[in-house]
């Protein structure tokens, strides 16, 4: 059985109420429910974690080396600022797919660059909650082939 860590970064706990015109109306619980259903369909195990703390996200990435075949990660605003998360992704030596609800390339100039993308397997953005589903499907397809 394949195991995947799903990480949600800062402020994603506010989904559904935070800027719904940008991030949509789905709550984090809605997205987690969709991911859980997809994981059952794909016959994989997922562990889901959300944190506003860069330290907790780094520790989660580090510990994933012991059990996960891959990571699905929405790093939120840390996408554009965190060299520490970039280094953690590079260090774990398992595939990471970066996902974003909004199209970061169509937003403010400071959001258009991802410090993490160069050390990730790939990035999916702009499809709302479906970015997660596309990311999970892509990650699993990569891992099994």
C-alpha cells in the first residue's frame, strides 16, 4: 500500500471564509474529505496535517521519510519565502508535489515565484480544490511507474 503525507500550510485552516473570491468556498474539511475519498478510490493511505508553523511543516517533512512514498504539499505563503522548507524538501529524497488553490502566476508579482518548485516533482495551481486531486493523482501515477 502506498502512503502519502498531505500537508496544508499557513492560513489554510481559514478556507471557506478567507477571501473566497480567490480561494473558493470549500473549507479545509471539505478538501480533506475529498482527498480521503480519492485516497480510498486509489487504494492508498494518506495522513493529513495542517499547520501555520514553518517548524511543524519541516518536522512533518522530515518524519515522512520514515513512512511515506510521497508528499502533497500546499505551502501557502511559505511558497515565496521559505528557504528552510525548500531545504527540507530537497533533503527528504521522496517526491513532493506542490499545489495551490489559486493561480499563483496570475496574482501579485511577489506570489509568482515559488522557492519550492525547483525541488518538487511538479506544481499544480489555479484549479481550486481540484488542484489537490490533480496533484494526488499525478503523485501516485509517478510513484507507481
